[in-house]
C-alpha cells in the first residue's frame, strides 16, 4: 500500500492533513503526536500529547472531544452535553460511549482513535451553500463495520440536513496484511463479499477498506482517495504489529468562513 507522508518532516504530529475550501480541516495524527488513548499505552504523557496536538490544530485546549469507544454501532451527537462521566475507572475515556461523532454545524472538534481499525472522516454539505457543514468521525473496525457504524453515521448526518457527503478513509490494517482464520472470513463475507481478501503470503484476510468503500458508495457518499496501512507504516500505531503501544487519531474541525451561517 502507498502511504501519504506526514505534513512536514518527521516531527509533525500529523501523518496527513488537509484544509477544504469551506474551512473544514481533516487530519490523522502520527506516532510523533504520541499516544492519545487513556485505555492503552503509556499514560503519563497522554494529557500533554493531547494539548500539543490541539496547539498544532490551532484550537483551544480542552476543546477536542474524544469518545469512550467500544466497537459498537452507536453514533453520538456532539451537540449533546454530557457533564457526568459514565466511567470512573482511569482506563476509560470520561464522558460519552460510542463509536462515531456527528456535529450538526461542525463547531465541535472531533477525534476518533484507532490502531488498525479504520478512522473515517466525513463532511456533509447542505443544499444551501451558506449553511455550515455537518462533520463526523467514525471508528470502523470489523465489529463496527459489520453492525452498521457507517450506515448509522450517514443517517445521522442526513437527519441534520446533509444533502451531499464526502468521506476520507484513513490508514488501517490493509487487506494484504489483516490475516484472520478462514472460517471467520467465510462467515462474515456471506453478506459482505467485499470484505474477503488474501494476504500477500496467501492466507485468508479481511479488507476493511474495501468494505467501507462499498458501504459508503452504496449510500451515495463520495469517497476521497486516501490510503495507508498501519501494519506496514511504522509512523502509525498498530495493535497487531506492536500491541499496547498506543493509538493515533482521525481528526476533523472547522474554521468558519465569512459566508457561513450557524
């Protein structure tokens, strides 16, 4: 697989980032940003890593929202306040539990953490060009893909008025590396044939990206060209390659342009 290099040199906290004409910023962090997860990897510097990342994003400290991810198909409305943590154990992310965020006006900076699963960033635009974009970030691993996390995210975006949607599928374990038992491939590919794959060494595998693309295009979502394999690219965290080291994040945030209304 071909990776897109980090924005500027090896010290950049971004593996990739882009800014759209309507003020939406998209990015995927690299290991240079440090471990961003509270449930895995070294914990002493997670808060500092998040602070430095927000500085690089150009957003206020503490404004970037993280979910307690559980491989579900649950989509959280980022506009819903939740001041009471659902967990008290330090290993959990305080606050809301789910595997995708949707923000009706793009005003909340969103993060989704991964380390082989796919981080999917989505931008929805209204028929009214002056309306602020609908933004979303989804954690699409095998369980979430199979249970409908992307379909649910798209549905939530359309409920907020998105008439057209574009998705960026970030780096994850590719179909030539994600080896799993043949019986599991046979089972999950019965209804989702796009997910079946073969490793480069000839064993059974899953292609999460192909399945995600099939789901998105089947829902009339445009998919932007982007690639990257966490198992092959050592500038990214990978649970399979290096268990327990950490998580990187898919990130989406906005800088409103003058013509947009809230």
